[in-house]
């Protein structure tokens, strides 16, 4: 716990849990240094392989628990991609499925005591968001050529307003990676920080800690929901952006 009681009073450090630390030694962190972020991203990837590959290796008509869970996720994401991005968007289903499972499992693993929430770091979510942005942009130009720029030209609007709307659409397009990444990282960071604050009070109040402990239990339940919802929101926004690349431009 980042809680200490000195002569100056109670000190709670809810942001200490987000500090990136090297796995070995205490030296400076370089781009190649294995850190706690590296460890928990690797664990998320291993959990994804265990759920989607190992649990479905012996597929059966009567599925095992692991196969049932994997099929549930598969069907859910497949329907999301088809409904939002259309039939053409299904070509990107493996990418969207991998993205959802990584974010979802990273969020859930971050709720394990003494773990590290990788998706609370903008450095992680920004890379995921930029990959989505680049994928959509490159696919859009590959499939539509210069016609991809038509999505910024609202032809149904009055002619005098079209250039203004085009600038607004262009700005909103380039802001997508920022909003896409901050929405996920900010929600995860805020929830974990609140839990740490209440945990600090619970550790300092002794027998009177019933109230903060009850609050921790309630917030933890809410964080489970937030972890799932934020993975869903991140993925469905990816599908919406893909629709711009593979669908018809709005008019």
C-alpha cells in the first residue's frame, strides 16, 4: 500500500501503482528494458493464447468450459464487426478480435491484487489507437484512392457551409487517436486510483474501516463492469472507423 502515517498525518499515494519499474535492477529504463508493463502485457498475450488456442484445440460437439467461453467471445465480436462495419469489414475480424481480447484481458488482469494495469498507461493505449488510425487511413486510401477524402465533404449541407464542415471533419478525424486512447486509459486509471485511496483509509482506520472496505467492494464491482465496457467501447469505435474505410462515404 502507498499509505504511511507520519507525524504530519495520513499520506496516500494512489498514483504509485502506475509507476513503470524495470524487472531487473534499479537502473534507468531504456526502450529495450523489460519492465512491469512488459511483463503484464506478456501475461495478457499468454492468457489470450490459452483461451482462444489451447482451450479450443480439442473441439467437440459438447464444448468444454474453455471452448464455450472462446466461442462466446468469437460470436460476440463477429456479430459486432458485421453489424457495424458491414460484410466487407469481416475481412478485419481477426484484427478486431485480437484487439478486443488484448484490451479486455489487460483490463481484467489489472484488477488482480499486486498486478499492473497496462491499459491505464496512455503509452499503451495510444499505440493501439494509432495502429487503428493508420490501418483505417491506409485501407481507406487503398480501397477508394482519392475518393476516401469524400468522407470529409458533406454534400448534403448547404454549399457555403461545406468548406467549414470539411475542416471540422478533418480535425475530428485526426483527433480520433487521442480520444480513442485517453477514453480507455483515463477510465482505467481513475478507477484504480479511487480504489487505492479507499484502501489507504481502510488501512489507517483500524476497526472503523468497515465503511471504506464496503466502498472498495462496491468500486471493485464497478471496475469489473468498466473493464468490460471499455474494451467493448474501444472495439466498437474501431469498427465504426473501419466502416469509413470499407463502406460508402456519407453525403
